[in-house]
């Protein structure tokens, strides 16, 4: 089993994402509009001993990675867990331009596109070699993390779960092998369907991968249901799990949330915290229950 | 009616009765989403897809060799034995495809907006009554946990007589000057903010409040688009003293993702809701709600779905459709007749808009 950091600071709070309330999301978006507030939170986390950060490749992530590169000495032992891509960038592009147009825009200006002489509609000629498009898209998303240390690279859940439903077996296999080969990192998957994904990855013959999914006692963002997750955690697992959404956006008191995760035998969580006090409290609870 | 009891019997009743053969027309964003979701339904097998984009068909041929692929939907309907079809093409193509599906006596799920113009919507609704099957339009908000809760509360007359409302939708879909190409850039093909976003805001209003009497004071505002509106504002008047406003804006970059918001004021209080959160203000306590403000989050009132792709409501609407095909006697929560009313309101908005429909 792959060893994952026990405490990974997530980034939803920095980007105005809250899975329980748009109003709370808005408050966070305003509070962390200033990049300095985000950097301050990362410094606080690091000083408390949290050295692992999950960072989605959204529009602010490039600036955050620049900051980590420019302040290397202040973040010894820093480990990133990139998650790619930022889904709403693509959702909006696809809504505006269709799937083919969105891929063209995402890849436009990339050297690979220019090298291949791909312009305009000729991208569709590449359709027969979709795995090449896939690795080009991965490269686009991974560019911002260059020269930083990362352990696992997670495929964002909207894409993971879409591909899982589509049963695009070769895409899972290609993603895993490319992440290992090119980035020497562990392939990871965010998902809202942990038991189903784990079973599917096994059926694809994928041995080395990690999964990050919601784990909370109310079953929020856990499909098909909380009972299936608990059964899965009791069984013999092939993939290391990082728990996310453990507070269910704030619906579960922190103590109950961390205790529940510990009871499932999970030793790694990604959590959102907007202040030093919240981080400290979570560290203490993890010490107590996990 | 307890909405949640109606939903997803297949998830509870163990073994399904039969396996339904399904086809999807249009393998764009929504068609692909539906394909992913249907793969998890125990009683449905997607056997064929029709799409005329070489890129999508080549992708499907490579990754899903089990599917039969067609570049022409009519040929697919002729060649494949089907029970149901999902239509997720640009809206101006819907009507002819639904007609062909009804000719073949298939159940139909069609993406929103239902049609271009209410005449086709009403005609197809009438035609569908002669076919034994399920007929649903993809107004996904009708399957959102929060909006379903609001519907239940309004049906229980929690607010008493209603006076005033807002139904709004905001998002960041069009945020630059676009070339105007593609079906979203023209009303003739079902593009523009009114069809794309406004239809959701209007349908949510129709779902919760019923059919309005008239609309007035429509304003279309272009921001980035050349041929269509990016913002639409409408005043909506009901016959019983209820009036409200509707705003749809697909060019608002402060929204990370598309968001519907509603506000409904009645004699006993007010409801504020979006896809995640419900606030109820009551002038008096009504068990289990207290006098004053009550807040419920999605985490208080969600029901899980068997397989999650883009949100519980997307799975729930598709599973509801499949379950309605298995048992057409069950009421469909987003049937053709309701969507035809939404289409009539869209027509009213176009008729009132400056310059009329293009």
C-alpha cells in the first residue's frame, strides 16, 4: 500500500468552493480574494507541521506554485498533491464551444499542437489517437507544478466519474502509466463513487493507484451509500484512501467527523481550514483518533 | 405526492423486470453524461449512439467497441431494436427526432429546451399520449434535493397565498466576444441565453408556481454575443395576484458554476433557495419550522444516488426516466406537458422582447 500524508490541506476554501452552502462559498471567495491571505494560510499550515497540500490546477494555482518556488526555503519538506483539471474551466468552454472546440482552445498555443501542425478543425484528425490528446491535456494542466515535489497526481472527480460511467478502460490505464512514467508520481483519482471505482480499477489491472473520496457518517457525496463504503473499508483494499469532505461542508462537528474517519481505518485526510486555529484543532483530533 | 417516494424504485426493488435497449442521439456534453449515468442503471443497456461529429464517433469506436455507431439517427432507428432514446442534440433538431422516435413507438428523453417554439412542443405532447411509454424533458432542477423540498413545502401551502417571486439563473458560460458560430450563437438553432439559461429559470418557476398568465417588460441585453442576448429580464404575472421577475445571465463571471436562485413571498413568510441551501422565514411557527428564520442545507435533505457523475440531480432524472419507461403508470416529474408550458412562456418572452424573435 502506498503511504500517504496523514494530513493534507485542501484548497476549496481558497477558491470559494463549499459543498454545503453557496453563501459560505461566497464568504470564502471574498476572504481569500487576496492572494496574500492564501499564502498566509499555507505558512500557518506549514508552521504547524502540515507539509502536504492538495492543489487543483485552477486559475489561482499558478500563482500559488510561483510562490512556493520563490519561497522554497520557507517550506522545507513541501509535498504537493496536484488535482487536474479545473473542471469548470472545461465545463464553461464546452458549454460555449462544444467538446472539440474546448479541446482546441485548451491546447492552443501548446508546442505539441504547433509541432503537429494542428490548427483549427484538423484537430479532429487526431481523434484516432485520443491517448495523444489525453497526454497533451495532462501536460497543459501539469505545467504549473514544474520543479515542485509532488507525490500523487489526482484526476478530478467530475472527469474520473464520467470516465468510470463511460467505462473508458484504456483512458484509465493510459492515465496511470503516463503519470508514473512522465512525472514519477502515483496516479490518483478523486471520486464520489469509491467502491465502484476501486472495483473497476482492479478489473483494469491497475495495481498502483490511490483514491480520494468523501468519507462522512451522513453519506454526503458517497454513492451509492454509506453502508457500501463501510463494507468496502472493512474488506481488503488494494488502494490507499485519502478521505475528503469529512466535515460535509460544515454539517458534521469536527470531533465526530475525525472519529468516524478513524473508525473506518483511514489514515489520511484532505481537509479545508481557513484559520490557524482550525488547522490546530484538526491536527489534535487526528492525533486522538487516527 | 411524496416526490422522493416516486423516485428510483429500481434502486430499491432488487432485480429489474427487463433490460431496456437504449440509444443516444448526440454525443456532446449532455449525451456523454447520460451515457455515463445510464451505464449504472441495472435495467438499461445502451446499445447504439448517433452523432455526426467524426471526433466523438472515433473516440467511441476506440473506447466502446460494444456500441453500434451511426452518423444518421434515422438509420439508427431503422436498424436497431430499441425501447428508449435520449436526444441531446442542438434544440432545433429535437422535434424531427422526437417525431421519428414516436413513429417507432419509443420512449423519449429529450434535453432542454424541449423544442424551438411552443407549437411543436404542444403537438409532440399530444402525439406522445398515443404511445405507451415515458416522455421526459431534461429540466434537471426538478430533481434537485433542495428544489424538490421547496415544491413539497409549496404544495403543503406553507406560505399560504403567494404574492411575489424571483427566479434567476446566473453563470459564466459566455465571457468573451464569441465568433457567433455554433448552435449557441443563434435563436434559430436554440442558442442564446433565454433558451440556454432562461429555460431553466422559467421551468423552475412553472414547476413551483404553475403557468403564468402573461409576461411584460422583457429586456434582452447583449454583452459579448453578436446574434443573441447574454442577459434577459422578464416580469411575470399570474392571474391570482402573484407577480414576479425572472433574470437569466450567462455572462456573469462572479459565478463559478451555473446557479439557480429563487425567492417566493407569501402571506405566511418567504422561501429563499438555490441548489444547495434553503432558507425559510415564517411569520408564525409551523412544525417543524420555528417562527423567523429556518435554514436547511443540501447536507440536511439530500438522498444518495446509486452512481454520482455531475450531481445527484443528473443521476436522479435519468434513473427516473428509465423507471418511468419500466412503469409508465407512474407520474413523470418532468414530462412533456410541463415542458410544453415552459415552451409557451419562452414564446411569450420572445413575443414581448424588443424587435421580437429573430
